[in-house]
C-alpha cells in the first residue's frame, strides 16, 4: 500500500470514528449487547478478497478462494453488485468498510454490523462453538455484555499455517494436499450442526478385514481369553465385533457427523498395494482442521434469515427511526435499502425482516389485547363489536414530546422513567448534542414507546385484525384477573418494551428452521403475499399451487434444513460385514441428483479407503400415467423406489433394493415434486 493510500484510508477512518462510537452507543440504548467491533477500511480489491475468504484475512491455500474472488469481482463488474459490508463472528468482531462507499452507506454498514455482533454474541447456535473460550477479563468486558466468544481469526490463521507447511513439505506433493482438501470440502456440510464441536479421538489401531482375512474368525480360532484380547486389541473394535454377532449395526444409531466418522474410522486407498491403509498424519490433521472450520461456519448457515433480518431491522430503526442517516443522506440510504430488500429469489434480508416485524407486532398486539380483555364489558366474544379501535390507536400514540424530543427538550421531566436524567442535565448544560442525537436523553423504555410498532402507519389496523381464535386463546391463558374500568386506564399500563423483549428471547434460542416453523403463520403469508409453485406434468411448466401457510412453510424449510442440502447419515460402517461404508439419504420428498451423488461417493471413497454405498429413494413416473394425466389435467402419482449406489474404486453401480431397506428413510408429511433452482440461488 502506498503512502497516499494509507493517508486516504486514515482520513476516512477519522471521519467514521464518531458514527462508529455513536452507533455502538445507540445499539446498547436499544437493548442490544454486541461483541466489541473493530472496523477496518479497505479498498475494492481487498474487499473482494475478504468476501472470497469468508470475512477473514488469512485462509489456507486452495483454488476455491481464487474462484470465489473471480466470481465476486465479475459480479461487481458486470452485474452491478456492490459490497456494502462484511463482518465475522469473532470476539471482538471484525467489520470491513469499503473506502469508496458513501458516508450514508458506511453508516448503514455500521448499524447493520452492530446488530450482527449482537446476534453473534447472544444466539445459542453461535455460542455452541464459543462455549469453550476463556471468560472475558474484567477489563475487557462491556457492562452487561456477553462472556468471551471465539477467536476465529486466530484459529483460521493457525489452520492456514499448518496446511501451508504441509504443502511446502518436500516429502508431500502439493497437488495431493489440494486433492485431499477437495475430497473433504465435498462433505463439509455433513456434520451434526445441532451439537457443539468436539475433536475426534481416534483409536490407536483398527483391526479390520482389509484383504479378505476375517480377523474376528482368526481370534476365535486362537481361543484367546477376554482379558488377553482386551490387552492386545482396541476396545472399540472388540465391541464392534460383539455388535456384529448380535446383528447390531456400527454405529448403533445413524451418525449425522459424516466427517467425524470418517476422521475416526476412515482410511486411505493405496493404489499400488490395492488396499486400504492408515491415513498419513497430514491427511488426518487436515481432515480434523476442516471439520472444525465446518462447525464454526455452521451457525451462520443455520441462521441466515434470522441474522440478516435482525440486522436489517435494527439498521432501519437506527438509520431512519433515529435519523442516524443525515438529511442529505436519507434518500440515498433509502434507495440502497430498497435495492437490498428488493433483490430477486429467496431473499434472507426481506424474509427475515418481515418475520421479525411480524413477531414484534403480534407480541405487542397480544399485550394490548390482554389489557383490553380486562376492561369491564369487553370479552373475547364481544371484542370486535364494542372496542373503538380509533380510540385504541389514539391512546397508544406516544406523547408529542417523545415524538419530537428536540422541540420539547426544556419540558422533559428528568424523573420520568422514559428520560435519561443525567443525559438530560448534560443536554441542558450544552455538553450533549441532543439535536443530532435525541435518543441520548431517552432510556430504553422511552425508545421502546417512541418506536412502538402498532402506531406506525403500515400497522395501524393490526390490532383490529386479531382473529376470534386468537382472542379466545389469549383469554383462556390470562392468569391476571385484575380489571380496568375504562380503555384509557387499561392502555395506560401497556408495556411498550414487550415486543422487543420477545424478539430478544427468540434471537437467543432459534435457528432458521425453528424460526420459520413457529412464526410463519397464515396471517403472515396472507399479509406478505407468499405462495408455493411446482412443476406440473399436466401443463409442462411451473404453476402457483398453494397459498396455505403449511405448504409455504414446508417449501421454505426445504432450503434451510441441513443448510438446504440433502441430509445424509452414516448407517453402517461395516456394511454386510465387508468393511464397506453405507450412507443413507434421509429422503424429504426431493430426489438426489444421482450424477452429483456418484461424484460424492467417489470422493468419499478417498476418505474411507474401501467401497462406499448410498441408499436413497427416487420417484418414478409411468409414461402411460403421465399421458393420461395430461389429458385429464391432473398430476400423475409417482412410485417411490429404493436405490443403492455403490462405488468400489473403479465404477459406480446402481441397483434397486427392497422397499423394507429404505422405508425408514421415506418422507412422512413432506412431499414435493421439485425444488426450482432459483429458490436456492
């Protein structure tokens, strides 16, 4: 970097110092508890490199990074794509600001990043990877902040150094290392993402039937005592032999952590010897390093909709609701935000933001409804007939001084729980710029009422749309029997923070699958115009097939269960007592691409060292049934058939298997004919 470049970046950094500090202060006022964030100013090429590296500055040598860099650069060059932000899950988090972006864009990135850092620090799925980190020192802790999180940048840098050393080792061919990495990366999503990472402890020796010699039979012929066997042979191997005799598979239960199973029991295939041999030390270590990285990145894939929606929600509130975007920046910010939310395909920013807003609205509505149902003369049966919803909206409106703090600064009461008395005194003394940052003289409670969702123009009819079913349900579970003599008295007790508190509870415990499953309701689908579409054999094209929320939910969840990838587990590590690996595809109604499955089996063979099998289910259509269905304008019924793919090191074979061998893999209530490519673009 030239001296002029350094000076330019320093000037930009100096201009951003105040927005960075104030965005962090505002985030904490709003109830967020983010990791500390270090911001870095980078140029266009550096930003593309960081995006290619997944948000980190140092990764192991591999062609995939160059491919991703080239794709990112072409997207910006030919498709008009623009990099706004990149932030990693680390403690402290590191965020990168592109120097060519406008100040409005930089502020948007900063507010967005603060919300991401809060999500990283508080979501349970991210915590699963960081639970083993040492606690933060008292001098480093932020007041009320989380314990110490991961040091991912350090971990990935160490992995990079280790793999680079292997590539530079004169006794190891660099190409062999890259090919081995390719094999592992083909399976990087085949881990148990619902469990915390733990290193694999491998047995010192595996006594297996590699050359057609049955070691177990030889042990029986020697007639050794159990005590001698335990002293000489590995306990796990002996237990596996006992399991085989009892007809129990190994592992006892299907194992989702395919990488972990291969790390523990896998071997390498020696072409010269024509048999499986123990992995080289470098192979075993690289496999474990990449497995650990897969566990680190898993929470980001599991919470894409939640996390991006969460960041978009708080960014919008800070930039527009609190005017963090200046008057001369607001239009540009609004335009760019509209572009982000209007991106085609399955847009995690838009979907996530809409669900978070729906969560906030429904929780706030429940609070209001609970208060109104305690008013004399209002029951769940008479609710819509006797409640004056215009009156309700009037009572929920924040007071004028809360809507326009600056013009009423002298009228504020420092004893009001919605007012930060100390900050107000400083504002009166001229030591605090309340005109630029009016939120500074408010408390969390004041900000919650100031931004209460139900008084926003787009949601003013949300309370009146509450269903009779919801009213009855709320009434049934109301345990507080206190009564109010008027609507005004009831609404005076509304807790304006309740929506935000519920959002934080959900942010802590959910992932995308549970998020969609719980909150994607029929009301949400109707309000936001969601629907499903399928390929129909009758018409030969895609048609809208349903607006039912259960159909929409299941269709969306196909994209998020197991990161939207096929769920494959280890079913048997000694298939047919031949040391072959049997994988099983947990069929959810979407068929595997058999060509890709064959490629994966070939790579898995390189990590197992012996033949590899895969059980799956396919849907077959009879040509006659398809023709009849077209004439009658209906869909033909497919037949589900079990298949077993096998790779023995030389060729792929596919054969039918009896239904009872795959019946346990069949889908129960999810049955879709297709998953269009654009849904996963």
